[in-house]
């Protein structure tokens, strides 16, 4: 499964020490991080960029490309080597998601959510038997895992979820409906959150490992989305689904804590996706400004265009550094709520700003589907929504700042 080149690339990264000293400087990544970045960049340019418009237009899942990324170890970036993963750090994940998202943001979403919300979660909390049954087989076969937390009436308000888990001897019976589940149509297993007692509020929420082929599990229709159309988004309906006690992930009643902690990491993945989208839009805008002429000279010589490009680049580079900082903190600290929210908030708003600006530079050509500018703009919009809308993250950051000053 692993070639010598890929093995060297994906197994030679370490992130111990100060986030600006050991691994990379302000201007340069470490050698091993750079190798991984180039691997993902080359893959995106060869395998994703040529088909990204088609995937978007046809709402087509990139099955062939996902299989190839599985062979490269990009579906198990943070999974320990013991269970067949690459055993890499969170910065490696951020670099990979950025480059893949630059090629195709929908594919970047698939890779990000699978790694952040299934692979690394199973690796960190699953026991040996669970990993052998629900993690290693997915890695070996390039299969996807899912994360089902949100519900039709419980998005950011997770505590009020209505999906229930009723004890029945040594089993739990799950009933309810989970919403906005990425890759539900293609996924094999999902971590599903349900409450064992609504009166317990957050203390009743528990995480369950649920094979999606079980009787009583129904996958709803795929949503017709504005962007990231290469990824599927569906409801998962649970009707008297029997789950054995051994499929409880972590401890009973720890589901809320598990979800909140894992979402910190997922927000780093979303932020990296946003940076990748923004970089693709900036590359397009610069390239267009060099070729498009007015009054006999390229528009890149116009001060208005220069200033717009400068603002785009400034925000993009700032967002990338915030993402890298949050990624390193994720491996060095128990919780990185503030850092992850800062990266997610700023990177997502940067993606919207940069993609909007790219359309302005392209003018009419930015508005038609013959150019990718409008696709980048549509893809960028979701990064301000999933993983917590921008308003929520401003509240989180403010609360964390006040808390740290007490």
C-alpha cells in the first residue's frame, strides 16, 4: 500500500517544541512538511483541478480520486501507524487539506471531515477492538467514516438533541434523525450522538459507533447544495437500530465533551479548506490580471487592481498563519478552542473576501461558469457556516478571552 517515497513523506513529520522554532520558521516549512505539501499539491493539480468543474456541475463524488488518496495515506493522516495510518500531526493534516481544497473544495471537504471527525476521533478514543473493527478496515479499503451530531432542530444547540438511545439489555436502541452528515451516501460507519436521557441535558449525550448498513438505518436524499458539490450531504434516519454496548465510543454520558473537543480539530480542517479555496481564487485573479489588457496594457498595472490583489494576499497569508498556529497548538495543548475558532473565523471570512474580489477583478468573466471564480465563491460560503457560523465563533473567542483574564 505504501511506496517508499510516500512512506518517507508521510511518516517523517514531528511537531514537538515551540510552534515557530522546531518545525518551520516564518518563511519556511520543515523538509518533511514540504514534501507532504508537494505530494498533495501535485496530486491536486494532476487529479483534481482538471475535473473539479465537472464534479461541481454533475454533483459527482470523486470515487477514483478518493481511492488514490487512500492509497497515499491521505485518509488516515492522524491515525497511528499501529492501525495502518500515517501517524502524522495536525499541521500535516492542515497542509494536505489546503492543497486538496485548492484543487477541488468538495474533495477537500470529504478528506477534512473524514480525517478530523472520524479517523482521528476513532484513533484517540476508540479501544483496540473498536479500532480493529471500525478503523483499520476503512484504512485498508479507502472507505470513509462519518460524524453525525447535528439534527433538524439542533445545530449549534447540541444539548437539545432529540435522537435517543434506550438501553435494552446489553444493547442500545437508537431512534432519531441526524442532519448534514457529510459522505453519508458513501460512508461505511458513522459516529452518531444520541441522548440516553433528555433530562440529563449534555450529561446524557453519548457517542455510538454505527455501521451504516445496519437494519433500521436509512440514508436520506442528497442535498442540492450551493457549493462543495463533489461531497454528499444527507440525513441519517435511525429507526430502532440495535447497537451493542461495545460500540459506545468513550464513556456513556461523555458525548457532549467528545463532540466539542473534536470540533476544535474539525474547525482547523475547515479553516485549511478555506485557505485552499482562497489561494485558488487568488492564483486565478493574478493570472487573469497578467493576460487581460485594457488600453494596451495588462490590468495588473492598474493601481486599483494592485491594491485589491494586495488586500487579498494580505488576508490570505494571515489566515494561513492562524491555521498553522492552531494546528500546532492542537498537538501541544489539551484544548485549543480559542485558537481553532480564530483560525476558522478568519480563514472562512477571508475565503469569502478573496473569492468575491477575484470575481471583481475578472469582471463579467468572473460571473460565468466558463471560469472557476464563481465556483470558488460558492465553495467559500460554506466555510462560514459549518463547524459553527461566524457569529458563534466571535462569541466563543470573546468568552475564551474573558475566561483567560479571570
